């Protein structure tokens, strides 16, 4: 378990949301902006990952690199031209987990612009309550006006055996934007079974220059 090597196409290990975003496994229909806007969500390359049981009671790590050549690229995604990165996740007392991310990369649509990303993520869950958060800052060698940054905090509370209330606040500032886009999300999540989930939420936005989804949203998620 301490050392695994994988090659091929895999989800980019930045934060925790991108690694578990299958719709029945997340609480809302919408996805936080920073988990889709600031970095490509997948990599085609090489990864070394594992768990170190003697380090901080079980630290998890992932080291990865790519020289591009994306397998079956998504035409709507600005994929990596090259990247090297790492993610470390550490268990904390009282049912929590704290993670740190770093990546240095160049993307296909912005060749010649070198970017560096640093991030932190946190999850806590106990007695069916949950708090999760991520924050990222992406630097650009073109100058500070091309930097991007954002964060979100999400809280989940049980209302009954299968019904949960969900609330999330997020902020994201795109490169060269004059103000940050801010979103408030309030919703309900009804877990018919662990694999069948009904979600409904209301999204309110401020300075939404990105065209991020807002208003009422609902989905039925099924995991096969």
C-alpha cells in the first residue's frame, strides 16, 4: 500500500472534490467553480501514490507528471501541455483530514504561460454532519493580474434518516477580472439508497461575469 505506480489517464489530484465527483457521492447538483475553472480536471501521464502508515498516522500522497499527449481529450477542456505536481493528505484529530496541493504546469490554449498552483483542502465528518473546504491560488508568470484564486466552504447536516440540508459559500476570481464571482448554495439531499440520490438546490450569485449556473437546480443521481 505504500507505493503504487499508475500510468494513463486519471483525475488530477488537486483538492478532494475532483477525486470523488461522481454525482451520487457529492451533496449538490452544482460543482464549486474552483474545482473546474483553475486547473484541468484530468491528466494523462504517470503517477506515484500510496499511504505511509508510520507518517502522521497514515499520510496519503500522490506525485504525478505529464508531457501532454492527452488520451481522448475533452474539446471543452484546456488540457495540460505539461505538468508536475503533488498532493499530500494528513489525518487530523477529531475525524478530520487536511490536504495540500502543488502543481507547476502549462496548458494547451495558453502555451508559453507558466503557471504554479498551491492549494489546501479540509474535510471533517462525524455523526452524519460534515464540513468541507478547499482554497487554491494559481500564479502566472505573466504578472499578478493573470493570477486566479478561489475557495469554498460547505456544511451538511442531517434532518432525518435519509434527508440532509446542504449549504455552501464560494468565491472565485478569474484572471484579469475586476471582482470575484460569489455564490451561495442552499439545498436538500435525499438518499433513497447509497447509490440513488435526489438533490434540489437554489443558487444565488453576485458579480457573476462567468455565466455560472444560478437559480433552481435539481437532479436524480444513480451510481451503477
